[in-house]
C-alpha cells in the first residue's frame, strides 16, 4: 500500500492500452517513490527508461504491478520472487472469473508461486489500488483519474463498478483515503483489507462492495473489532439479495434461510450497515465522514415549507427516528424569534419568507435543547429566501455543537451556490428530505450499536456428552437421519429446553396405558422419520379429552399416515399433554455450508414460511444478539402485549435462543432444526416446546467454523456478576 518503488510490468506507449493508463496514473498522479517501466520491446515508456524484465532492474523494488497476458503472469511472478519483491497487483483478467477450467488452473498456479516466494498479491482481474496518503499519492490503477483526498476508504470486488463509483464520487465532491479493487482475491481478501484499514490513520469510514465473503467467522470478528474498538463506521453493498427459488428443505428454517440470510446476520452481528445501492452508500458515507454520531435518535426538523417538513417527518417515523419534543424553554425562545404564524413545535416551520437570521436563531435554540440529538434543515428556494446567507450561517451554528446537522436545500440551479458553500464547510446536503432522513437514521442506528452492552458468549449447563452419544448412534451407517419429535426432544432435554412429557404408543393395545400417564386434554402426533410435515399427512389430533377419543385418534392417525406415504416407516403415535394457550413463536437452525450454524427466530405456526417474519444470527451468539433477534421481528409488539393481553416471557425466549446457539456450536451434525411452535406464556411464566424436529448429517465443519475463535465460557455465578 505504501511502496517506495514500483515496477509496472507491461507498461507501454501504445495508445488506449491498460499498460499505458496504469503507468501514466502512477507517473502523473503525484507518486513520491521511484517508478520503473518493464517492457522487453521498449527502450522507454513516457520518456522513462524501460527494463526488459524485473530482474534487470538494478535497484530494490517493493511492488510489481502486472499487466501481461494471463498465461505469462506466473512467469512474471517467478521473476518477482527472484527479485525478492514482496507485493504485487495483478490487473490482468482471464483467471477463475471466466468459470473455465483453464482459468481456474492458472489462478491456482498463481497462488502456488506467490506462496512459494512470500509475495502478497491483490487481484487478479482488478482495477488496481489507490493510496491517497500525502507521503505516497499512488494511483496504481487504470481508473481515468486520481480521486481527491478524503477520509473514506472504498474496497470492491468489482473493477467495473469502481470506475462508475469514482465518477459518481467526483460529482458528489467525495474524496478517498484508499480506493482498492481486489478482484478475484486469489490472496489478499476483504478481511486482510479490513485489518489494514482498521489501523489506517487516514481512514475514518469504510465502504465495501462485496459479492461473497472469504470466511464468515473471520470477517465477523475483524469487523467487530473495527466497530467496537476502532469505532469506524462500515457500510456495505452485498450483491445477490434475491433468491432464484426456495429450495426443498426438511424444516421451515431450511426453506427460509439462504446465503443472503447469513450475510444479513454477519452484518448485523459485526455492526456493518447494509445499504441498497451506490446513491444510498454515498449519502450515508458523507454524513458519517463529516458529522458527529448522534447520541440517540431524537431529531428536529426545520423547514420553510410545510409539505417537505411533513415528508421528512413521515420518513423519520418509517426509519425509526423519533421527532424530538422540545422543552418549554426552547419553545418560548422560538416564539420570540419567529412570526406568530410559524410553528414552534417539531417540525419547526419558519415560514416561506424566512431570512437567514430566522434559520440561524431557530437552529441554535433547537441544538441547545437536551431533548434533541440532531437536526435536519430544509430549504426551498422562494423569492424571499436568501439562500447563500442561510448556507453560511448553518455551518457556523453547527460548529458550536457536537450534534449532527444535515441539510436538504431542495433544487438544483437556484440553490447551487448555497450547496457549494455547505459542502465546502462539510455540511452534507441532500436533494430531497427523505435522503437526509435515511442518512440520519443510519447514523442513529450506528450510535445505538456503540451503546450496546456487549457481553461474552454465555454457556449454560448442558449434558453435551449424552447428546453426542444419541447423535452418533442415530448416524451409525447413515449419512443423514431425520429425528421426529420424540427423538428430537431427547436432544433438547440435554440442553435444558422445556419439553412436554410424552409417551410413544407403538400399537393400539398401548393406548389405554399411555393415556393414563398423560393429563387430558392431550395431543396426538404421528412419529415417523419419513413424515416431516405431520399436519400435511393428517398426522395430528388435538384437544383429546378421553381415552375413547385417544383410541379413535390413534386409528385415524395411522390410517392417514399410510395413505399419505404407504412406504413410510412408522414408529408409532406420540401422546402428550396439550400445552396451554400462549403466543406461538418459532426457533430454528440451519447449517450454512460456508458460514456454519445459523439460528432463526420469528412468529411461529404453520404459516411461518408465508409470513416470513423471522430474523437470523450466526452461532455462537452474544446474549445481546438474542435480545436484538427478538426485538427485530415485526410481531414484537405482540410479544410486548397488545389489546389487553399481558406481555410474553421474553426472557424465556432469550434463554431458549442462547441454548439453541450453544447446542448448534457443540454438535456440527445438526444440519436443520425446528422448534415450532415454542409456546410462550405471560411474563415470568416461561415457555414450552410444543413440537420439534431435527435433521442430522455426517458433515465436516464449515471453513468458517474451522477458524472459529474459542468460546469464552461463563458460569452462572460469573454471569450474574456481569
């Protein structure tokens, strides 16, 4: 990133070539080191003496930028090894990105050569690297221009996107500390770059465009360090949100979870804010780079037009911001400086004929209010509006406080001079109020992350050995095994889940004796590893109140099961006491092949796949992660209690989520799991597992799990002290 000497292999005088573009960018971009063009057929490149090969350069070289045909890259890298060059940027394409076997083979060879010589390389198939630090000023890329200096770093897997982003950023007057296209990441990955940027003194905000993540666990831990230790905001675009179609799965969780769910979980747990597109990325990046983080989410809005003020208010509510309530003292001061027709409530309408003095006094009084955490200033160009003067006073007032101020000078031509002044003074401006609100909301969310009570992973008492033996026995001579409720509950009991007492009836003669052990009313369910969805097979009977009804239910369930799947192996029928009514939620798990175990939580029942009101987190999780999982579902208000119903026992749900997280971490054979429903009772009265199923598979740990950091165990006494 900061070489004292660079060799450009493939530098050329040929017009419109990448080799010429890269060499010129380094040469004319202000680079402070020594530059060597390497070209066996040229005496000089852009009047700089050229060398036939890397080994012909008489001096030490820190970095090789390689722009030669793909088949020649490995031999050039061998020369770099002989020259003891320790860094390389490979611009050349034609490797694994094409999907062909030849390209994959070439990239594997590339990795072997780099590893043999201890060379760290960026690429191949990348735009290049830009370092805007004053003592470096390196533009080792074929971008059309050197970006202006700034405190934002941008890393991207896509080189083509980078060129568009640079042009977009120039139009928004955004500068960069580092701008890195890392392409196929044959060696240096987004994780390596994040580690570097974590300690980079020139970078305050990190932006990412990602198509995949090399190692989910390692990425998570690195990003967490940046969020909670270095406290640098990170914003990411992750492509590939949409699913091509739901896959067949043995659980509701399996059909709902996908790679995008894993990415969402990683971003949530690491403090990364996920954005939808380039415009939103830069809208928020500018706010983070130029304004302080709000203490909370209470905002004030100042406007000279009612309509935009209402639009901003509506957007604020949608994005979980609170419209601040002013103190009576603030309202009185506003009244003294505003005409009688003005509104002194939030949003403050300073009226269409507002002068800059009116804006200045209103903004100052509002920012001095302890109930306000940030302000959005809206201006519409009207005949009486002194736009430039208003733009001049806003930065003056903002400099007196540690609260963020965002502006929306609406329009293009009439407000252009005012916008230029705001940007010069580092006050972000947005064409429309909704964009300003979204950026303020992102800052408030990030501020909320900073205030989280982060805790260690909590381990609970569990009979791990018994669970392991049960699982091993089920997978003897099998690659996979579906555990119906009776068997699944044995595993859950090992981890302290509240399961209902049940009895397995293997034939009709056992109904009477089994019924005596269960207090009516009871539920009866088919028990078969071949029948996953019991309701679909007519394999469930509820509200059974007598032994006679139990006998009848047994016959019907067995008949229905045979009709549904004549080849199904039927173990019998479970009879268990019916759980009391409560709120039904679902706990689930799926083991992602890339990222390992993922926990799911949401509103339960048979329609969970249709409603999709669920959240995901990677296991093992912090206790605070379980709390956030519960709060983030849309049906959270139901759990808090609505229309006379008491609040649910949310602590009991959290306890079960943490037990689930631990169970998944302990047992890599658990591929999919559903606890649906988990019936939750009123606050303080716990919950109960009403149905469960587990899919086991003999599988290796994911690559992420292999590098998973050790879980810090906390016993109950220690946890109470925490």
